[in-house]
C-alpha cells in the first residue's frame, strides 16, 4: 500500500451513515437508505479508497456493504469490540457518530482488516432461518421453565398452548432450513459430507455450512483461531498463565460444543482424545474444548479433500 492510500470509516446507524475520508479528512453524513447509499457509493468509487471499514450493527450495515461490493470498493465489516478496544488504546475515549467514523478510518489504516466476501441472498436467508430457530428454542426453554413453576391451572393451560405453538413453529423452521439447504447442490453435498461424522447432526452441519464458509480453505491453526477454539497464551516474564479460548464465531463454537458432547459418546476418535486427556488429569471442560478443536480439524480436512468420515 502506498503511504498516501485513502482509508475510510463508516459509522452505521439505523437512520444515517457518518463517513470519515481518512483519519483527518472530511466528514460527511448521508441517510441510510437507497438514495443516500447510492450518492455515497458514487463518491467513494470516485475517491478509490484502499479500504473502507464499518462495524457489524445487526444488519443495518448490509445495504451500504452490498452497494460497495457491487461497485468493486474494498470494504470490511468488523467486530465492534475490536474497534472499541482500538479506540481506547489510542486515547479516543469520547464517543459520537463522527468520532466513531474517524476511529474506524484510523483502525482501517493501522490494522487493515481483510475484506470478506458478502454472503449471497440465499446465504442471508439461511442465516435468518438458523437465527430464528435458535430464538424459538430459547423461547421454548423459557416457557417450559415457567410451566414448572406456574401456580394456577389457567396459567399452565396458557403456557402449554404457547409451547404447542412454538413446537409447531420449530417444525416449520426445520422444514424451511432443509428445503433451503437441499435446493443448493453445493450446500447439499457439503452437508451430506459433514453428517458422515458421528456427532454432527443436521443443525450442526447447516450451521457450519452457512456460518463457516471458510471450512476447507484454511489450515487447522487458522480455522481454529477463526472459530475461537485455539487456546491463547497469557504469559508475562516468569509468570505462566492458563490458556484460554475467546473471540471467534460464537454461533459456530456453540454447535461445535454440542457436537463434541455427542462425539465423545459415539465417535471413537473423539472419545479416545477425551478419555486420554482426562486420564492425564485435564479438566472436563478443557478436554471438551480440545475435542472441539480436533473435530474442527477433521471437518476442515474432510471438506478440503472431499472425503467422507473414516475412523482412520
């Protein structure tokens, strides 16, 4: 990158986009709608920035990110926590939309995160279906807990009625997910491949297909760091701290944890890893995280080589 390359930051909110042209350049604001985004993208395309960075805001960033990708402008959507930590480290403690846009521009210039390809409309639809399924399961759990402590028969009838409705909604969500995955030859092939592994069920396979498209394209260390199952050091001088896993993609990590619990019982390779670690005195949770790591390594090798599960 040349020293005069332009790095830009966009602070995204529901109604507006605050844009910083470099760490000390112009600040502009446009509406976060099709008209405002169109004007902004025309200007950004003419400015030819080296990189545009914005935070993930629960979906409000999708319109501008898609428009930038369509025009061939390099853009990265990053974790807000990373940007906030960067702001604190550089002494930017105040927080307004314009300040945040400026911080994002400085973050882009200093860190230079890699632009990530935007998900296709079909992928976004499956992401929403998976998210909705998790929401329904959470609501089912809460309602079943309430049923156990309900004092009156009237309240129990009301809760049971809602549970029945949620269970029906869950069945419909599963059908929609199955229809979406099976409609794509690529997704169908990858799901069938992943499900040959003992411990990987339909929900785990579909979550990996949708939320971890890098599976099979990275080495074992890179994919473990991306998901958040790589133990990180915490040492200083003579002090040797305990290793811990954090960051990464929580949705993928959650399904890997459940898959590892099943694999410990039914997958001979993962069971051997788990029992060996426990025999050496490792805590149960530490052993399970190691099993998640091993399971992820196996899955990425299978997808890379397009080979079904084999205990060998």
